[in-house]
C-alpha cells in the first residue's frame, strides 16, 4: 500500500531545527488551548466535559425546638 503526501500541507523539519515549545499567547488563550485537549481526552472515556452543574434545588426545613 502506498501513501501520497501533499507536500503543500507538510513542513519538513530537520533535527537541528530548535523548537522550544513556547506559545506566544496570553494566559486565557493558553487555558483555552488546554481546555480543547481536555475535552478530547474526556471524550475518549465517554464523558462529556461540558456537563454543567445540576440545577436541582432542595430545601431543608429543620424542626423548631
């Protein structure tokens, strides 16, 4: 089986190319990036990471005395 690679969509990096992993973004943007990864990881486990808090309300009334 032979695979064709679209050279316009690939970047060739050599071992001497240095990538320190620095992302030029503010903290909110960085958290947003990590949140996308977190949602994907939870999706593998079949859990919805976007699930919100339950809105059920209960009232506890204690007897007087």
